[in-house]
């Protein structure tokens, strides 16, 4: 059987190109353990954060909604976190050589990420994106992974064929969502060496 040829590599962002650790983000603004746990839960693990990624709610609306569940004494801290969290973004520099290697092999590179419009405040810190052919952010199209619609939008926007794409994402459900429209992929577990072996096995590297 002829080996599949992958021409386009689709990258997730959180925990692939950058760290995304809600507890660490909150910890940058607070050192009380109980407060950290509470704000991590209320800010990042409830519906508001997903709706920001979907682009269906403003930051002001999200902040106000979250504050309804919290004591008034915490409202200034919530406001500070909303205002300043993009400054806490940590880039995974170890991905840059791999991205450049993929580019040198002739691969087309695309970002497909659940992210709010605040992405543009830290985008320039992610130097790997300089090599990318295109970026798709969920908030801009009001679709989020793992819904099949966002993958179809990616295919349409950049004139890609699903069978020629390979996705790298840290979440199983997102890889399954991609598979539902015919896109192969792998779950990134944080090991760059394991990812490289996977890409070699697929004939990409």
C-alpha cells in the first residue's frame, strides 16, 4: 500500500507551542493556596472561558459573570488576572527547531487553536509562528475544537485537503474531532522526542 503523504501540519497552541496551566497563571497573581484553587476553577474551568474561546462573550461580560459567584473582596484580583494574564505566557522554545525542520521539508504549517482574541497580545512572543503559513483562532470564527465545524473551516480557509493534513494537539478529543473529518493526528504528551519519532514513522520527517 502506498504510504500516505502529509503536506500540511496543523498545530494546536496550548501545551504545544506555549504552556497553558491555569493554576500557574493564577499563581502569578496570588500566593494563597485556597484562593488559587478557587480562582482557577471559577475563571478557567467554567463556561465563561470556553465562551471567550468561542468569541460569544466579551471579556467584560465574562469577568462580571465570574464575579457574581465570588465574594467582593476577590473582584479586584479577578480584574487584574483578566487584564494581565497574557503577560504570563511561557513559550515552548523547544518546538522552534522542529517547526523549522518541518518547514525545510516543504511542509505547510497552520495554527488551529481554541483561543480568545487576546491571542494577538502575545502572538509575537511565539517565534515558531513566524514559520507558519496561516493562523486560525476559534474566537474569530465562533467555532471551537473538537467540533467538526472548526476543522472544516480550516480546510476551506486555506484550501486544504483533510487526507493531506496531520494534526498535533495535546487533547485526545481534539484529535478525535479532526479524525471525524478525515484528518490524521497525534496527541502531544509534552515529549518532543516522542513527537519527532511519531513524525518520522509517518514519513513527515
